[in-house]
C-alpha cells in the first residue's frame, strides 16, 4: 500500500516547544527554592496531563501563591524562548517533499488549534495543511488514545497503512501505534531518555533520514 500522507505531532516534533516549557517551569520552581520533579513532568509530555505543577509547588512551599501573576510571567518567559525556535532539523525537507510528491500533510496534536496556529503563522507555515486535528482541552481525545489519529485518517480518507506518523514522545508513539500507523520517533532534549522503543523506527533527527529513503521502505520489492 503506497504512502499517501505524513502525519506530524506538533509540540516537540515540528517545533521544540517542550524544552522551553520545561525551562519555564524549572525557573519558577527554582525561584521558590524547589526542584521540578522531572519524572512527573515527563509523564505529561505529548498528552493532556491532569497533574498541576503550580499546586505541587504550593505544597512544597507550604503556602498559597499568586498563581495568576506567576503563571503569566512564566508563560511570557516560555513564549520568548519558543519564539527563538524554528522548525526542527529535517522538517522543512519533509514538508517540501510532501508538496512535491502530492502527499497529504496533517498535524495531529494534543494541544489546541489556537496554540498551533500561533506558531505556524510565526513560522510562515500556516497554509498547505490538509488537516489539523487537536484535542482542544478534551482529555478524553488526547494521546495516548488513538482518537486524534483516527480522526485524521477519516478526514484524509486514508487507511492506516497509507500514512506515516512522526512523534517525539511515548504518549504520541502509543497513540499512532494504536491507530495502526507506522511511527517514526524523533526525540528532543526532553524526551530523549523516555523510552521510545514502541516506535517502528527511531532516529535522532529527520535530517539524518531523507524522506525519499523513508518512503523507499514502503515500495514493493
């Protein structure tokens, strides 16, 4: 079955938003003399986690914090860091190859559409997507459930074997695999040690794997 679509996760895959997000929270914790528990933090990468780091910080310091003001400052710092990030290495080549070969391109993310649109506009990549499927604050739709990927396939009119998913986290890998899609894992600095063995293929960077080489794996012998 020929490949007809590339399905991309957003946070940490198309753009490394994960490292700035972690840095923002780590800075806030350190300002209060505390350390963010990385093992707990990383469980929420790629999904909509119910763990509240602000509530956890309040428990550690033993008092109520000015949540709104602190979170606004943390988010502003995080956004400043993200705005310095471009597309991750190799992504541009994959997007251009999809255009050239007539492959569908989709984003499948546990984030919100507003968040994704914000950064796509900044990167001048807001047009040309055949589908953008997001969880929109619905924990039940978020990865590792396969819901978002199944919706993307339906929107594109494709079977699972006609798509390749690109993910950076265990939650994302599990979601794509549960939908029956071949998964290429591309870890970032935050997810590199989380264990992505569930992926069909693991590469340090898409710059190391030309899209033509990946597509050749699916050509008839």
